[in-house]
C-alpha cells in the first residue's frame, strides 16, 4: 500500500497549469464564483491595480484568476494576465535564498550550525560573526529589524561592512526579530561559497530545474516584452518603478539581494510551491532533500513568542507562508495539503494603499473555510 507521503509526492509532481486567465476546476465552479466576483470588484474599484491568484490542492489546480490591469496609469493601463511579471518583494527570501542555502547544505558546502565568520572572515571579532546560519534563517540572530543600509554608504562593499559591524539587538536565539539584514547576509554567503552571483546560482540550481523560465532579478535588463512587468511605486517625478526592484535597500545592492529583488509570474510561483508541497520534488524528480525541506517547515524557534521555520512564517499551527511588501503572498495549509498564491502590485501608484490586508484576509479565510468543509 502506498504511504501518505509518497502519495503526496506523486500528486504534486503531476501538477498541471492551465493556460486560461480564468479557470475553475469543474467541481469547484460554484465554490469559487463568489471569490471571482469579489476580485472583479476590488480591481474595478481600484483597491489594487490587478490580482493574480492560484489555488491548488492535492496536486490539482482548483482555481486560477487574473483580474484588473497591469497598472492604473499610462503607459501601464493594460489588461492583466497570468503572464504578468510581479515584483514579489520578500518572497525572494523563500523562492531564492532559502532554497539556495538548502542546496548548499545538502551538498556539504554549508552547515546550519556554521557561523557567519566561517564563511565571511571579515566578520570575525564582531557580534554578527557569531550568528549561525540557523539563526539567520529563523530570524533569531539578533540583527536589527530596521534595514536602512544607506547609512553605511552607496557601494555594496560599504553596505556589507556596515551590516557585519553593527551590534546585535539581543544575543542569538533569544528573540525573533524579522530582519532583512539576515537574509542579505545569507545571499552574500551563497555568493562567497559558490563564487557566483546570487541570481546566476539560483537560476541554475533551483529555477531552471523547476522550469521557472520567467523568474529573475532585474527583469528590465532581460525581458524583451517589458509591458508584461507590473509597475510599482511612482515617485515625485511621476516616474514609476518598472522592472526595477521596489525595495530601496535591494536597489542599492544592484537589485540582487537575499531579501528582495525577485520578479516572477503566477505559473512560476505555482511550480515552486508544487516543489515545496512535494517536499523537494516536482516534475523533474528530487531537487531538495525531503528531510531538510521538512525541517524548514517545522517551528525552529522553540518557545519564543513568534513561531518561525527556516525562512517561512507561521500564520497558524497549520498554515505557513510568507508575505511580500508589494502585495504578494504564498500561504500553504499543511493539513489541507493546499496552497494559495496571491500576486498584486498594491504599492502602485503609492505604498499608502492599505487595502491588501483586507483582501488577503478575505481571500484566505474564504478558501480555507471552504476547503475544510
């Protein structure tokens, strides 16, 4: 008899991605129609310019939708589609940096117990040098919550030096402090160990095997059809950030950083989530070791107030995921064996748009409650 884990692995290997902008699995049309109408409403009323959404369970696509426009002002005011490329902001942490670190660990190039100073010798003698990879992945390293790296200079070398020499806010393992700085360092560790830029290494080892052909850093330099890129914030000059990372700190690092900078599409994100749900497997076989993926998705913060895994956040005892400042999210329901991907550019034309919180709450509660019933 097939074990439950093997059944799950096989089911997620066979995930099929529909080509329609609006798709309902046959037996779920009535269930998803109210959510469809809700997303039509929020985009028509411009709560956000556009929304792309995927819901999958047990290796099957249940619902896919693309709503609204790529942007709200010209020249971006064109119909949204499932092929739109979104700045996924902090989802970079779990779609790029996290799998890259796991790849290095499973190949013996890095240990979760290694200290930062083992691979960045210039951190020796400073507090950060004693922080472990495990601490960085679980946001328990004691690094400051504030990212503001411009204070150290405008060059990458100055910024890294400043991060490495900044005092910790508390001793490692004492508290959970969500820190972009920790993932900036993890991205740097990947580059030092592999002698490759982060974007090239992740593309070769993670994205290409998963056929994530659209996912990249700095798409404005790579994509011929730039009209598919969703714009983000418009600055005082009325110019909108377009194909350039929204995160100011990542921009100072040439758009390639461990905490932000990745752009992706709905289907590429679904491929990635299929691999996570399959505990390291997808169409091409085993990408990441099952044991280390499982370890990452378990609570790694003990009795500390804020539960976190390696890279991943806990939204409830059964729901893990991550949010992106630009209006993106991945949520995975372990008990229901389901995931929801939500891509928006809520910061266009301004980051003052706060509607994303209520949109997320409505979408996820509707889906989880319905699938549970």
